[in-house]
C-alpha cells in the first residue's frame, strides 16, 4: 500500500525553539503526526487508503460502503477492530455495531476538521447520514492557501513509501499504537528514499522539525523491536528513556540505527503479541 511522503514528512521545517520538551505546533507537523492520540483517526485513514487502492489502480476511488452494513454486505465498521462491549443493561441498550459506528464517526469528524482535511463529507449538511459517502482527500491534508485536492491513487513516479500488505491483512493495523505506526512510517520513508542503505539513522533535528516526532513517539522502537518488526542498534551510553548518560558532563549522544523487518508483518499480529505478552505472564513471582 503506497502513501505519499508528505503524509509523514513536512518539507518546510518547523520554527526554531522546538525540542523533545516543546514539540512543533499541530499546524507545523505533517498530517500523520497531527493525528497522534486522536482516537481511531490515524488507523482509519490508513485503512481507507488501503481500501481505496484495493478498489482501483488509478484515479479517484469511489465510496459505496455504508458505515453499518446488513446481511452479507461489508460496511466500514467491519474494517476496524476496536475494543467495544455491548451495553444491554439499563434503560438504553447499545450493541457493538452502534458503539463501533460512534468511533468511526468520531474519526471522520476529526479527519474532516478544518485543521486536518483528509476527508470530505459531501452530505455534512444533511440531517441524517451526513457521514455516508465520505471521500478521501490528498494525504497532504490542510493547506495554508486553497483547498486540499481530492485523493487520487498515486501514479508511478510520484514520491511515495510502500507499507507492507501484512500490516493490513494480518491485523497489525488494529493492534499497533499510533506512535508505533508513526515511527514505522518515518523509518519506511527514510529507508526507501534515503541513501543510507538498509540500516538508517534519524537525526533529532530532522525527526522533530520535519516529522513532528518527539521522544515519546520515538521510543516506540522498543515495542516494534519486541514484535520482530524492527532491528535496533542502540547507543549503549543512553538510559532506558533515551536520555544520554553524563550529558551534563559533556557526553555526546550517538544515534540509534534501525533496520526494518518487513517479513515480520507476514505473521498474524494477535499471535505475535500474545506470545510476547505470555513471556511476562509466565515469569515466576519474586
């Protein structure tokens, strides 16, 4: 699944004064990192891009899926996996489908907001079904001048990065956190468009000013490594939180090196995560 680079990378750097303690303002970040901690929004947009590219190889994809389908049809809520339980007690009963619909609607509300603009709602002025038939907008999202362009499947020659199909087909998209997805996309873009080879390093200035990724998100490399999706050569002179040992005494940081492991996405995400978590559950009590 191909994604335009400007979804994760902002060519114009953020203003001075940015650090891991003071991240760029949302309008100075690329669309992907504007969506961090915005509920289902980041995952849903990536799922919608994947669905669009499965539907058509070129041009603008349509959207005939309802939010909730009936019978043997497929709706948008069937393409997301979120932890919801029915609420059948009390005076109001709410089933799983309705709860999932609420989360999808919340994601669409975020994605269509004026400061994001990754989705267009052609029926937003209707009293009912205002989210039906939503249309994707270009990965660049909100622009300083003018309206965002409609989404078009990237033609050959356009600058994109390719995410492994197993991210979607094996359920990783549903179980990885936003921070892990953002870091994965940054490393994928750098690997596929840089000149470093399979092992890549990201300078803090580039990470902050162009990708809008702070230390907390950067630390997601630990879980990606644990799940077999990433190899990491760490700087031994750092604490567990990434801070440099002896920094106030003049010690200089060395960059981590990363190598993507795309074959890891060929394994079912749920099985890998269960196996990883079982290691902690089986440890003897101290």
